[in-house]
C-alpha cells in the first residue's frame, strides 16, 4: 500500500511539472503580470510564484528529496534556499543586475536533477551550497513580480514564498523518507531526479529560445 501511494504521488507530481513546463508563459505571473497592490495580494503572489513556476517547483521538490536523504542537517538545505531566495528578491529590487538569470535558474534545476539521478548517497556538503546559490537565482527571478510594490506588500510576498517553499519541501522530505526504505525506493528517487532534470532542460531551452 505504501509503495502504491508513493508511486501515485510521484506520478501526480510528474504530471503536474510536465503540464507547467508545457505552459511557460504563465510560469512567472501569479497575479497576471500585475504588481501586487495589497498585503493580501502580495501574500497570494508569494504563495503562487514558487508553485506555478515549473523550474522553481522542480527545484523545491529536489531539495525536499535531498533533505530526506542527507541525514543530519537536512533542514539546513531548505533554510539555505529560503534565506538566499529572500536575498535574491532584495537584490533584484535594489536594481542589482544579474544577467541570463532564467537560463541559470534552469541550470540549477538540471544540476539538482542530475544529483538525484546519478547517486544514491546525497551529501550535505554538495546540496547546501547548491541550495544557497540556487536560492539567489530563484529569488532574483521571484523579485520581478514585486518591482514597484510597497514595502509591506514585499514583506507579505516574501513571507508567502517562505511558507509555501517550506511546506512543499518539508512535505516532500516526509514522503521521501517513507518510500526511501522500500526495495524500489532508490529507483523512485532516480526517476524523480530524471523528471526534475528534464524539467530543467525544457525550461533552459525555453529561456534560450525566448532570449
């Protein structure tokens, strides 16, 4: 029964990611491209941005899986991503110029997918810097949605991102711990890594074609 539930969850997540990746135009506009004007809109936009962006969602899922596999310090991987994504948003709002950010975001997803795909032993010293570096990139992309917003709205937006990213990553970590011990657990993890990597490649191609 647990194996069936894990397989169903992976299949559902795969379908969701592939659907989102096939519709990149909606991937970075939780409020339809309009700058949030109220605290509530800022919070909703923060909730939506990491979820409807397939590259962001895929990476959050990857760090959730990694957090379940690295043992001690697993929470640090999630915290590192959230903390540096906040910094990334603020850098964007401060008009710091980070070129080719979308391809770099996609490459971070490819890297995360490859790590899950090629090795069964996930290590903190690899995932922690990757999560921190990727957080800056993903956060910089998040910042595009709140350019020109008031400080309170930006704060609500950042809170929304932090909450939804934590809930998703931690939930994935708990699910991964359940099926990792199964005989087919490592295979399922590699499948998830392959899906994440494919999403990254799709988004990378989309960003390069659209450049």
